[in-house]
C-alpha cells in the first residue's frame, strides 16, 4: 500500500512548512488528486490518519479535490473530460485522444493553519 508512504510524505511536507512559519497548528491539508494518479483516495485518507499519529498534525484533516481526466480532442480542437478512464476518446465526437491535459495530479495545494 504505497498510499501510506505518500501520506507520510504529505505529513512531512506540512510539518516542514509549519516549522518555517513558526509552528502554527495545521488544521487541514488540501490536495488535488487526479483520476490517473495511481492513488486510491480512500486508502490515502485512512493512511493519512495513521501517518499523523504521534505528530503535531494529529487531528488535522486531509481535504482531497478529485481531478477528472481531461484530454485534447484533435478533431474538435478543444478540451474534453473523458467519460471513462478506460477509453480516451472525445465524448462529443468519439475521436481517440492521446493528449492528457489533466488527471495525473497528486498536488499539495494549500495548508490551513491556526493562528
């Protein structure tokens, strides 16, 4: 379960940033998680709770924003959200689309700190 090592990395990054800011309490960590990231959201959330044990982040929340897969359709010349991650095709015209514009994210985007 690689989600635990990812959760531990998130905790380490949040601790380091909190230390840089004078050690305020971290209330929440905001994360973008793409459908193609290879990370199982539920496993990450439960792993985060384990990773926070015995750290200053104990009791903090991990808020995950799901990021859908968006491709560029070469026929329509526009961005399209795919209907299934098993079929990379434009949902409007059906043209296969290989250029992935979003959906691979695993990005820590914000910390909510207590003053």
